[in-house]
C-alpha cells in the first residue's frame, strides 16, 4: 500500500487554506465567501484524518487510532454551525439592504 | 447510590457553567411563553452571573466564601501527568479568569437591565450573553487544544449574533458581518494550526504536547505560527486588529462593552495556555522535559514574535487612538493598545510577569466594560458620539462625568487607580527579567505616557470646555428614575466600576494576593 508523503499532504492542505483565506478576503458575494470558509475547514479536517494514521499517533500512549476521525466529525459539526450563523446574518443583511454583496455594506468605513 | 455520587463529583465543579446554561434556557423559554420584560430577563442574567461569580471566588478560597467551594482542594493546580491527557483541568489562574469573565457579564447585565421595557429582542440579548459567558468559562478550564477551539467557538458564535441582535439596525448587522468574516478566518487558521500540531505530536492535549518528544520541525513551526495568527485576531493584536474598531463602533453599546471588556480576554487566556508552555520548556530545557517537547525548537522564536507583536500593538493602537474624534473608536483603539501591554506578561513568562498581565487584564475588564457602559448611558441621554459632543457633560451630569474620569485615569495608569498597580507590577516584572525584556518595559512606559494625552483630553472636554450652544439640548430627565435618568441597573454598574477602580488602586492586596499565587502555580504546573 502506498501512502501519501507528509510533505505532499501539508502542501495540499496549506494550498486549500491559502485558497480559503484568499476567498474570504476577496470575495464580494457572501455566499461565495461561505464556500471559501468551507474549503478552509475541510483542509483542517483532511489534515486531522491523515495524521490519525501517522506514526506519532499510532505509537503515542494518549492517542487512539480513531482520534483523528473523531475530531474530524466534531469539526464537521462546527463548520455546519458556523455556516448556519453566517446565513442568518446574511439574511438579516438582505432584509435591510436587499443585497448579499459584502462590498456594498460600507456604512462603517469612515 | 454510588453512581449518583460519582455523577455529583463530576458535575459539581461545573455548577457555575450549568447555572449559566439554565439561565440562558430560562430566558429563551420565557420569550417563547411571551413573557417579554427586559427587567426580568436582566434580573435572571444578573442573578446567574452573580451566583456563578460567588462560587468561583469560593473555589479560589477567597475569604468570606471559601466554605462554598465546589471543587475539591486537591483538584485545583494538581500536577497532571502528560499521559493522563485530561480534556479539562482546574488551574487557579483559569478560575481567576473565570471570575473576570463573570464579572464582565455581571456588569453588562446590570448595565442593560434598565433599558426601555418594551424593547424587542431582550431575550436574545440576555440569552446569548449567558451562552457566550458559558463558552468563556469553558475556555478557563480547557487543557486540550480541540476543547479550547470549541469553547472559543461557542463564544464566537454567540457574539456574532449578539452584535446583530437588533436586526433592523443596518450598522449593527454590518458590524456583525465583518465580525463574522474575521471570526471565520480566525477559526480556519487556528483549526488548521491545531491539525498540524496533532500531526507533529500525535495529540491535541496541551499536557501531552509539552511532555512529548521533539516533533517534526516544519509541522511545529507552521502549527504554532497559525495558532498565533488565529488567536491574535481574537486578542486584536496589530496587524490583526482592523476589524475590532468597526465592530465595537457598529455594535450596540452594551454589546461593545461585553466584546471589549469580556470576550477579548478569552484570546489572552488562550495565549497563556498555549504559548507559555513552550517558552518555559525552552528556558528550563531538560530539567522540565528530558525529551525536549515543543520548547526547544519553538520557544525562543515564539518569545521574539510575541515581543514584536506586543510593541507594535501598543504603539500603533496608541497612535491611532490619538487621532480619533469619536469616543467609541477612541476606546476601541485604546483597548487594542492595552492588549499590547498584556502580551508583555506572556512574553516574559515568569510568575511575576504572569501576575502583572493578569492584573492588567483585571483592570481592563472592569475599566473597559465600565467605559462602554458610560458611553451607552450618555447615548441614551441623547448626546452625540463625537468627543466634541461631550463638551460640558461633566458639569451637567456630574455622576457620569466623575465616574468616566475615574475610568479614564485608570486606563491611563495614574497612581491610586487599579491601572497604576497593574502596570507597575507588569513593567517591573519585565525589568527584573532583564535581557531584551527591559526594552518591552521601556516601550510600555513610553506608550502609557503617550496614552495619558488622549485620555486626559476627554476629561478636559467634559469638565473645562463650555457646551456647544448650537447643539440640541439633551433629552429632559425622566421623572422617578434615580441617578440622572440612567436607570438603576446602569447607575449601579457604573458606580460599582468607579468604586472598584479606586478601591483596588489604594489597596490592591485582595486581588494581588490571589493573582500572584495563581500565577505562581500556573508557571509551575499549568499546561
């Protein structure tokens, strides 16, 4: 069985997080922004699952082989909660402004 | 029966948290039953936070309440073996922070309970306030990175909604949106950081991480770096600060008080939990953990990074505060620069420095919460948000003027206020530590001196400047309300802060003793 080298996984996950940060900082549409957030969360989940099978965890006394997967499930729940709250805020904004465009919400920039 | 005993022993220490949860659920339930009274919801929040504060003080062994302690004495500051890897552990420093969080929530609930009685959304406000406080309490006992991130997330999600609770106010909803975007970014960064540390050490437990062998250098560096960035957003360190001013400015005043005075401190406690360990490992080396742990590779680097962040944060925060024309934005920038002072204690990481930073956090909790409550009270009187609008306010409203002056003097660190004591302990600890830490103390003293200028300017405007004759007269006083139409709750909260500032400035020993012993234990046994 061939396994993915650590360097490759870290590069992949870091790339996903970079895409996510770029998206969160530059997207004008709030829905796309939420998708960018999901990409970042999934990069973290991927990393947890990958490292669950990693020697550090398998040999450590405190670590069960399933720890990584269990954490991943928790993080998926966290991501879902976060997005639900984001949608609630964007709905409130849409009622007031009639838009989901982040760039148009600029009352505060003085 | 023994099952119940075990259950009680497990749940008992968490009684303050359970009370907060019960209070929040009760407030939401009353809203569903259409019992919508601000005073009632406020009274529930005040009762729950006050009892919680009392119980936490009892656990800390503070004299009059010590008999009520819920946590068996042996469980606080007990030495934890890395292999047991508990999700939570009780440290006295964590309990001290829990007391700060509850104090902030108590002041905000007191300050908000006398708002207009028919206001909609008061259940949302008080319910979310209690839920956010619950999350903050959990941060105080966390000893596992995942537990910590989840607890911070409980606070974040409650506060995103808290900022937008008025729902029809465009400014608040926009502030909530900004807060959410930055909060989401911070969550992604810290979660990814935790994932990488999990890869490096095979565990997310702080005790286990510190007791483990040296991890893969790249993973450790990246992991801690991302955690610094993720948590720095919560603490509003420069350059991760820009959101804070807009959010504090746009949020309803009482919510700003809670954000600046309360929830910001969870990030600081997370800094204590996560970063002091590696720094201590680097200092003590093999005598602390023969395997090396994360300290050898990351400790000194982390120290330099935090020192730079501290100096940049306090300087930039102060320079920007000097230029502000609006009172809330001035307070927001001052709050940012204060975070820089607190970071000094984490960088130096000796017991006196930890005590100094904790004391500084205590001063900031009461002073900032109080100051934003005064802003809320003044806004309710119909006075504008610009500093110029406050001309002559101190003479027309002496109660507010004098209380606000005490708070500003405390924030500036003038002797006989609690702000002076905390800065004195903090800066002298940095000087004792020698090396480049002396420069941190010098930067801190210079910045404190500069900050006096913008704090004193507000006092001058309030007491020495004549009111603007063209300004609209402030709303006439409502008859039958005490303290100049503030409402009882707000008047009591503001008065309490003003008294505490002076009381602990003259006799800091009650706080100082508890904080010093907590810091001593934390440096020895903390995660």
